[in-house]
């Protein structure tokens, strides 16, 4: 392969893809509408309110911040029977999120990475990491896999074994992809650069209920994610510079 040769890469989303930003959208930032939630353009929304309505909003927030929802304010304080329809008509909706399941509307949800015009995309580093994991999985066959399983079984019986398990994973990665060297200059993927994906359409987003793993109790969180693509839908092209 020539150095700096560009290769097109077509990705197929098989499971929901979450690339979080750490930010949350609270119930003051969206309005439920049947099996969807409408994420509100807060700047346009505020401009649509009269001076009296803005003051009413501020007073209402001071009194009920802990249980405040935008849907409640529009319905009960501004007496709007159909808040979702009002927001759509006045183009105060950033994008719409269908619920992936019939779960109740969430009080808040985590926001995924998007462009300024609200189109989700997958960073090149995430794509490269997925390729790296796939290559490692393919290389872990035969004796290498048997030895790794034996080591993990031995350490798993010990208390406080998580640190040792992490070390085994790191050493295995170095052995297979860095010729047993710690130096990243020896890494098999060092010469591979992957750009960010082309942005997906906002309609590719869904709102999922997810379980947090490794916790002492079951915790359900809600998050935006890029949904698996349906048959005959197009996929963004990506380039390997």
C-alpha cells in the first residue's frame, strides 16, 4: 500500500452507537409528543415568548425548579393544549427523537456527539478503536487464546483482581500489536489515520433506555444513539487518509 493512499470505508451500523459528550438534556429542554420527544431550540423559544410570558417562566422556575418540565409550563401556565404542535409551527424544534422502545418518557437523557446542525457523526478515533478491537479479536486464536483464558481464570479467583486483569489485557495488546514493546512507535496501527465519518441525518437518532453495568444496583439511563441502519438505506462514506 502506498503511503498516504486514500481508501473509502463504508460503515454499517449493526447496533446502537453512542458517542457521548457528557452533557444531558433535561426536561426543560424537550417536550414529549407520543412516541417522540421534541428537542427545543431554546433561543428561538425564548424569542417567541412575550415579555409577560418570559417573566412568568422565570417566576415559575424559581418556585418549581426541582420538578419543572417545559411540557408542564406550556400546558398549565401558558394554557397550550398542544405544546408539540405549537413548537413545530413556530420552528422552535432543533430535532425530533423517536423512542426506541415503549418506555415512559425520560426525565432527562444523555446527548450524543453532533455537528452544529444537529447531525450525529462518529469520530475517526472511535472507528480506529473498533478496527483495532476487531483485529485483536481475530488474532486471539489457538494457543494465544488458550493462554489468555487460563491466566484470566487464575486471576479471577483472587480478591481485588481487577487491576491484574487490566494488566493482562494491556500486555496481550502489546504482544500482538506492538511486538511486545511498550513504545507506541511499534504499534501496528501507527501508520493508519482515519477521518471522522460523514454526518448522519438527525432522523438516524433514537432515544434508548440503557442499563449501567458494573454497578451495585441496576440503574437505567436514557441516551441518544445512532440507530442501526435499515435495509436499502445509504451509509456515509469515510476516508482513510
